[in-house]
C-alpha cells in the first residue's frame, strides 16, 4: 500500500510538471512589433499569415526544447516563460526575442563571447549591471547573466531601452544591440546604415515563422 501511495504521488507530481501553463502572448503587441520590424513587407509575410495561429506559446516551447543543449533541457519551460513574459512586458514579439537568442548563443545558456559576452543574449557584465540597476533587481555579477531567466530579463530590457533611444527604428536598435548605440550614431552621421546584424536577426525571425506554417503544433 505504501508503495502504491508513493507511486501515485510521483505520478501526480509528474503530471503537474508536464501541465504547467505558459503565459499567454499579448497578440496585439506581437503584431504591432512585427509591423514595426517589417514595415510594408508585413502584409505578404509568414508573420501576417500566422496572425490566427492559436498555439504560438507551445510552438515557442517546442523550439526551445529542441534547441537547448541536453543539460539545459530541464529549463525549457522556465526559459520559454521568460521569453514570453519579458516580450509581453516590453511590447516585443517573442519570436523576435528567440531570433536574437538563436543568433547570439544558439540557445546555449553557458555560451561565452570573445569579448566577455555571457549567456543566451550574450550580455557583457557592464551592460548587465547597468540594466539591473535600472530595473532595481539584484546583481550577483556574472552569475546573474549565467541564469538564463535573468539573462533574458536584462537582455530584453536593454533592447527596450535601445528601441526608445532609436524611436522604434528596428534596423537601428538591432544594430545598436550588436555594436553599441554610440557607434550606430557615428555610422549614421557618416550616412552609413548598419545592416549586417539586423539582416541576420531578421532572417532568423522570419525563418521561425516559416517553420510555424508547416509545423503540426
């Protein structure tokens, strides 16, 4: 009898874990951000075609589970939740956040960049500490950035700051995330519009939506 009870408790807990709900995507904000990013291209894009898709949250979870390294797959739900919650908070399309993560770290929370970038969104400690101060959240040095949820929280907040700085111009705030806002300003002063990094992020962004059109989720 004792073994049966233990089995039932284990089964109930396992069921509860698999059934944890995800936050709902704010669809109006998602569409508005997509329009901001794509401009006139939006109407004929796979993003537009996905407006009526009913299981975007599960699609994001499936992508995160698939791409995370084996040792981090247990964190898939928490990472997906962070992507959706932080995207909602700042009015971003969560697929955009995923596209940045895919390009920056290939979904590896332990990724380290050549000049000290850390984690999923490849933030430097100086940027992370600064954003933690703005958000009034606890800063534990590099350990904070190695926490995938905190990394996403700080990375999306930094993107939101850049978005306001460049008045919602997607190409510019994307470029600024990669090369810094001052360097983007200098390039614009020389009549140069940085495009390599924005192009790579947008390519991944649209690829996620193209995959969504053929997925069974």
